């Protein structure tokens, strides 16, 4: 069971760049993030579905971590980006819907830990 998670929301820059975004995210970004942050185990991706408005184009990646050292993981991720070891893509929307990251640690009262 994961001890911590990184939730990362991201969007392609445009509808036309969606295929390039998917290719980059699956084949470049996720592998580079996993190398930069060795405590990341499994990664799952989800697409936003808005049944009311039909909203599409926003994606969530759930990175599960084998430990709960979030400060170290965050620092390693930041270093990977600033050093260029984690490459960004022009297909990633950095203006209208920039990526958002949230870190979560497993709650101590989680019944799965009992």
C-alpha cells in the first residue's frame, strides 16, 4: 500500500496537441519522473469527465510512493525539472491550465493500517 501520493493535474496545450501530449506523458514524462523520484511505485492516469458540461482535456496522474518522505520527493522532482532530466513538452499547457501538484501522506487513522 502506498504511504504517500503525488496527484498531478495536467492538460494538453490544445485539442490538436492531445496526441503529442499523450505520447510525451506516457513515454517520456512518467519514466523520467520515476527515475528522478525512486520512491514512486505505480502510476495511474485518469481523464476528467464532466457529465454536465462535457468538459474534457484535463488529466490526473496519481503517483504512489513507497515511503512518505514528501520533502525529499518534492526536492528530487524539482531538481529533475530544473536540471532538465525531466523534460517538458510544448504540448503541455503551461498558460491556460498549468499543471497543479498536490502531495498527500497516508492518514495515520487509515483502517488499512490496523
